């Protein structure tokens, strides 16, 4: 029996009813290119393999890698040993459907890493800490709205599906979890001409949440420029929607400094 390892953030899903509900939400089909991050003991892996022709999995734990390779034929299960944060998902092919019970200690970095491969992804279904899912889909002027909300909603449609109790796992985490669906926009509502600029603006705006935009963005843009963009420099970052942040970033890109 594999003992869960805290350094890998391992909480293994064991509740079969929850597994069935997740698979129903994913609706895997023959011929689809499916990738699972962190298959663990195979709670999702096994039912997914019953629905698709083959499955790619990314797993960092060597003992689990060895177990998966002994349990499943390489013709149906391709095991990529390594860190999901360093995985080139674009090399796995186009139109990927990505699923997984993500380690809660590195879930946000994984979401940002996957966003760089959005052009190769059809959709994602993830188990995450409920608080993280709330932040992902949060709207402006709410306590949960922040950098994660803006940067993910710029690329993805976020759809929280259902919550999962700690008792569904071994060992039980100290928090509730949620299943979320992420789908790339077929046509992005707004486009940043320099996405590094967008990330810079959003990071600065939420770096110190109590600061107004006049102060938080002072190193990047003047209060007069914000007014010209139709933005009140006296408000805080959490009041702005994604389009407003993109507008600021595009202004900086056009300014060219």
C-alpha cells in the first residue's frame, strides 16, 4: 500500500460516487486525447481508460510511476515521469482534454503553467481546494477577486461544478474541495498585445490590495493616463474587470517604453 507523501501534496481520492460524478462531468469519448495530471492510485485513471482508447498521465512519484507501469499496458497508458510544472503539454498533441486532482500546494503555479498551452487544450477538469475555485471564478468587487481571477478569466471560461467533502480522500485534507471546468474562449473577449505587460499590471494592482490604482500602478502609469483610459485612479484593483486591465496593458504596449 502506497503511503501518501506530504511533500507531493498527496490526498488520494477514494469515494467511488465522487469518481463517477467527475467522470460524468468530463464525458470522455473514444478517440479523444486525454491527459491526467497526478493519477495517484488510479481512482480516475481506471474509469477514464474504460472510456478512451489511450491515456497520457504525468506523475512525479517514482513509486506510483512504477505501479502504474506494472498495472497498465503502455499501449493504453503512457506514463510521463516528472513534474507537471516542467511538462511540455504542447508536445502531447492538439485538442487535449486535461484532468486531475491537482496537489493543492502547487495548484496555482500549475494553472498558470497550463495557461501557456491554452492553444493546445480543449478543456480542463480539476479537483482543487474550494477556496481556489472560488477565486478562479470570482467577479470584481468581491473578496475572492484577485490576480488569479483576472489572469485565468483572460484566457478561460471558468465553471465551478460541485464541491467534494474531505472524507472523500485518504488522508482527508483539512479543507473542502471543488471540481471546476476550464474551457478556452473560442474567441477571446479581449486581447492583450503584450501579455507580459498584462501580468505586470495585474500583479502590481493586487500586490497591496489596500492601495488605490494611483499608488499601486504609479511605477507603470500616471493617474492622468488612467483617467484618459476611463479609469478612476482613486479605486482599488479589485474593482476593475479583465477588459480594463487589458486596456491598461495595451496602453503601455502602445507607449512602447
